[in-house]
């Protein structure tokens, strides 16, 4: 590449982007949270959960929270919830063992408080040498939340002895896969901190899919909205933020995107953060440079980006879903990627009750989410185009007889002539919704993306609704 050797973009899950676009408000609020917890303790705590679909930057935002806390002298414990693995309490205790083996001062001084957590002996030298009196996985079920709260408050107080503006921050990624007992214990511990240790500088920040508040309720947390600040992270960035995410990293290394080139990337990716990074990186690596990326560079790279998306992400996911899930997603895609559950049921000729299990499966697997009560939306914007372009080709291979797109259109009383390939979607006959956008940019991208798909029924278009919530 004639620009510079290394791309400034960071595609991939959990990788910190060079610019955290669209999150200025959250970072500003977090600065205030840190100030308040240090000055007033738990009485001013705002424990945050960032909830949103995959690929929107939840993990990197909480990582930025952690970095800001560390700069202020906080001890930060970053945890990852993993389905079927050791619980969050075990993870905290393992961190205690590790930090004590490193002779970390605050952890050493708080050792006795942690030894009271679950009957664990942390005084034996070596990582992982502690011995629990309970079988693995049973800690969360039998542990007193007050004991864990005492240990965390003690550790935070010891941190304050070394750093006057410090404290303790616990972060947990992927909260929605944590066990019910772990979620209940987490909530109870934070509550006991509020009640028993109102001056303790202890904070919590977590991430999860949009149904995380429901997971908390199922675990017995009756009012998660009262205990946590639930921050919804939108699926897509605002156009200005999306353009900034594309342009600014290149500008910092002396490379400029032409306005037309950046606009096409924003439109083609729908402003979805994960795809913005992927598109910009792929275009960067193929553009000749030396100091500018043009519309021609983008047009030349888009077919390769489409192929990469299909092979690496969209295609493998499509191959793993069940026949009925595939049919459900096709019905949702015909409505532009966002529809009411009633509309989907009508499109499939089934009752909402019959489809409830499919809805729950797709929500829990992260393929769709509920932007508001009674509605569903695709969790990856470009999956809408992919589904419509591949459904009819895949349908004959299904073990279950599935409706065709034409049958769905008839059921839903949609008018295919209201849309055209590359620019729109079937709209209700009664009123046109989300009118076609027939831009050169969208035609370029649709042509690239549909190259491997089956022909669509006459008039059915490929359009992804830009979902901003």
C-alpha cells in the first residue's frame, strides 16, 4: 500500500478503535460518575450497564471507562461472563489470588476480607492455590452478598490509602450469559454496598445484549432499572459520527478521504460500527494512495468487502440457523429489517403465540433485538440484504417446508412494485413506508453484495432500514 504501511482501523470484536465516535456523552457522564464516587461514595454511585446488539462498541466503551478509572488511581477488575464456565465470584477470587501472588499492596492488605468469601483460603502462595469449602460453581448459590460487599469495600478502602482519588471498579462483559445465581448475587452485592457501605468508592460497569434487563429480571432482580443505569447503545451511529469514525483515523496519519468516498462507506455500512471499521480497513489496504482515498478506490474495494462479509460472518451464521429461524428472518427482512411482531406473524400466516419461541431464540442468539415493545429489528443491518438475496436459493434445501417470499408477500398484503432491486423493500399497499433510495452508492453496493445470491421475486428490493434508537 502506498499510503502508509499499517492501517489505522481495527476490525474485529473487542478491538479498540482509534476513534470512539459517538460516545462523547457517555464518556462525559463517566467522568462525572468517577468524580461523584470519590467525593461521596456509593450514595452517588451510578452502576452502568451498556445494552445493545453485538458490534456497536459496548466492550470498547467500557474499556474506555476502565482506562479513565485507572488514570484516577482506581483498581480495576475486568471480568468476562462465559456460559457454562466458572461464575463471577470464582473469577473475582481468582483475580485476588493472582494479585496477591504479585504482592499487590491493597489486595494483600484486604486478604482476610476475601478469605471470608465462600470459605476460601487465599494465603497459600501461588496462583490458583486457594481452597474452597464449596464445590465449583456453588459459591453464587450459597454466598452471603453482604460478605462479598464487605470484601469489595475493604479493598476499595485499601486502594484509597495509596491513591486518594482511587477506588474499585468491577466490569463484566456479556452479562446476558451469566448464570441466574451470579446475576442475583451481583445485584444483591451492589445493594448491600449501598446499604452497608455508603461511603465506599466501589463502582460497577457491564455490557450485555439488549435483553440483559430481562435476564436480570428472570434471575430475580425485581427492578434492574432502579439498581443500574441502563444505557441503550444504538445499532448505528449518526451520520456525522460515522463519517468521523472513517475520516479521523486516516487524517491523523496524513491521509484524506474525499467526501464522496467517506459518504459511500457510511451508507454502505449503514453506520454500523463494526462494519465501519471493516470497510475502512479493507479499502485502506487496497487503495493506491499516496495520500488520498477516492470514490474510485471505494468502488473497486466494495465487491471484495462484500465477499469477505459473506464468507466470514454472514454466511457462516446463515448456515447455522434452523429452517424456521431462516423463514422468520426472511419475513422480517421483507419489512425492511424492522417490524412489529404482529406484522411478522401475518407475513408467515401464523399466530404471534406460535412464533414466540422463535422470537426468543433469535433474541437470545443475538440475531434480532427488540428496539421497543412489540417490535423486532435485525441486529446486523446488512444481514437484511443477505437474507433476501439468499433465502430462495437456500429454501429448497430445508428439511421443513418453508414459505416462499412470494407467499409471504401475499400473506402480508405487500405490494412488491413499491420497491426495486437495490433500492427499496416491499411496502404495505395502504401506504408507502421507507421510500426507495436510488443512489449510485447503494446501487454499487447492492450489485456487489447480490453477486452470489439467487434472483429475487419480481419487484422485491434489497434495502436496509437505517435503525437509530
